[in-house]
């Protein structure tokens, strides 16, 4: 039977707190613990809600950058390539990030046999010298994440023109074609880089020739008497070399030859030797034309100093002025045809790129060879060059410099 005495029920009620009564210490501890849990939950929710509005981390860079790497055999690592510190290499490397579903078109200039590797896999080999475009994203397996790949630019014989590798717009990529490993790049049919700049230089050269012909008409006409035996020819060889007419024509000739050199080697390869001596950017066409024009003018004027030194060594000082005047007049006569060759290059470069490159280099070669032939012919009229002593002098002053120029301007390319 259940106890039903009043004393028993009073003891039970005294041990259990009522709503009206004051809670005991155990109930206080439980209430405080519950409150702390609720407070921590609220703070956690607040932090989670605040985290949703934090800025996202920056996305990984995509495309080509300006920093290239080279292989260091000593440390067996890829190190940052510093043009003024490291020697030119045959292979340059760069890490490239490719995003999913995003094309990565690049454009570059390549010599024949230039080879590209992506993660040590062959993706491109240049069949001929020219300008190319390539979509790197179409040559890798599709992935849902941004992947990093190692791009290698290698040439078996010479240092590649890594500065010509630039990012292209998506419209320049090969659109509408599936990603295939055997994709064969074609020569770009886009407009010649700096075509407007070349045309402006051609217009300036034409205006300068017209102004000189108008102001110095008699002296300008004597240049055309190159292959004749008229008294005007001998009169030219007896006149002073340093005149205002000759100075102006040498500067115009230097500008014409510098313009043709830059046009031939734009997006193909810079002159390796000159690039090491003069830090001329690939994109600064005006600066490149002016730089090469100054180099050509310096070569023409310093030729007199070189002839004086060689004449003193070979004891033929009496032939120095005649030889130099014939050299200057031959160059100025050949320089009249350089703007025509430049115009022909701009017209045929899009439809016949390989042929017009050979024609332009051939014209430069013929101009230099004709100058040497003309100088030898003039010297032979005065003193026979069949003499071994004079023939050695002619080799030292004309043939050896001609070989060096042909190697720098023509044979290398």
C-alpha cells in the first residue's frame, strides 16, 4: 500500500522544486550550461553567416607571363631567366595555368624546326619560319579544375625568340574544331605587325628623296652615272666626300636599310648579336627602325676610319679616299631601290611569305656584292688588284666585312 500520511507527502514536496519556489544550485548549473550552449550556437551561426560575405581568394593566373625559366644543370632545377645575367639558352620554360572550358590561345614567331612541349609531350613543330597561333587548352585533357602545365620552347640549333610568345584573344584561337593532338598550325594571315608604321616610314623616305632631289639636283643626278665612263664619274671621285648632300643621302639610305631589316625580321627573330648589345623591345618598331638606321649610318661613317687604318698597314694610303668615295656612291645608288623592295615586301608578304623573304634577303645580298664589285673595279683601274698585296688589302677591307654582314643579315635567317 502507498503511504498516505501527511508527513510523508510533506517530505516529498519539500525535495522537489515548485514553479513558485527558488531553484536549487543544481538547477542553476544546468540552466547556465544550457544558456552557454545556446550562446555558442548563436555565435557559430553568426560567424558562418559572416563567412558567406568574405571576398573569394584570387583566381589562379591564366595564360603566358613575362617570366621565363631555364634549366640549371648544377642545381638540377628551373631558375628564373635573367637576360642580362644568364647566357641565351636553347630551351625556355614557363608554368601555364589552364582553366576548364576556357581557351588559351597564344601567338608566336618561330624559326624552322622550333618545337613546343607541354608536360614533356610534343605538341608543335614549326615546318617553316613564320608566325603561328595555337590554343593550348585544346591540347590537354578536359578537367573540372584549373590545372598547371609546364610549357617548353626549344630549338635544336639557336636560341628561340621567347619574347614573341604572347596571349591572343579568344577570337584568334582555332574555333569550332575538336581538340586533337595532330592539329597542324598554319601561317597566320593576319595583317603584318606594324604595317602602318612601315608605310609611314616609306612615305617619309619618299618625301626626303624628293626634297633632296629638288634642292641638290646636279649632285643627285651624278649618282645615276654609276656604270658609265663619263667625266662626271671621275668628277664625283675627285670631289669631297663629306658634303651635306652625301650626309643626307647616307642618313636616308640608313633609314631605308634599317626599315627593310626590321620588316624582314619582325616576328621571325631579332638579330641575336644586336639584341645582346642593345635592349630594344620587340614591340617598339619605331625604336627598332631608328636603332638599326643609326647602326647602319655608323658603319658607313666608321668605314673611313677602318680604311685609313688598313691603308696605313698595307701602305696604300693613296687609294683610301677613292675607295671610300666609290663605296659611298655605290651604297647610295643601291639605296634608291630599297623603298621599292620594301613596298614589294609589304604587298606580297601575306600571299607569298616565304618567297618574299627570300627575295628581300637576296636583294640585300646583291646590293652588298655589287658594292664590293664596284669598289674592286674602280681600284683595278688605278692599280692592278692582281697583285697579291693589293688583293690581300681588298680582302681585308671589303670581302671580310661583306662576309660578316651577310652572316648577320642574311645567312642566319
